[in-house]
């Protein structure tokens, strides 16, 4: 299952199939709505979800979403460009459920130092 948590992304990579401003982040599903989605998906036999977007790390409730997916019996994989993935944030995501498998995508052009200073390398 592909769960596109937010549609916004600061990187604007050409490989992304999701337009940067298709839906404003505030208009996306809530944590509770994602919880219902994962519960329903489990009933249909879904056991794995890629948490993507846009950039899923833009969601302040990402750890809660991971926890809800785990509670529903769904293994999560975080697909991210990595901006905002600090050691503390990674620990928070790991504590939310079983360890999160992640796929990091690098933008094709250099990112400004201020945008990438907190990225875990």
C-alpha cells in the first residue's frame, strides 16, 4: 500500500510522481483518519505500507501515524528525501513501533546548507 501522507515537498525532485502543491499539507487526512485507513487496509489483507508523499517528514504526527499502522498490523517503510530526519526524529519513529525501514532519495541538485543541516548522514 502506498500512503501519501502529505503532498508538499521542499525538494521538488523531477522523479517524484506527486505534484508539489496538489493538496496543501493542512488539508491531508488526520492521524485518526490514517488510523482508520490502516485498520481497513488490514482487513483487506494489506501487511506493508510505504509512507511517502511529498515528504512524509513534514508531518508532525508521523510517529503517531507509524504507531497506528503498527497497531493495525501493517509494516511501514518510510520513503523520504531525508530533510528533517534528525537522530532524535529517527529515534521517535523507531519507538513508535517496530523499526522503520526507510528509502532515502537524494535531490538531483545541491540543497542549500540551511535546508540540509539536520539531515542524518
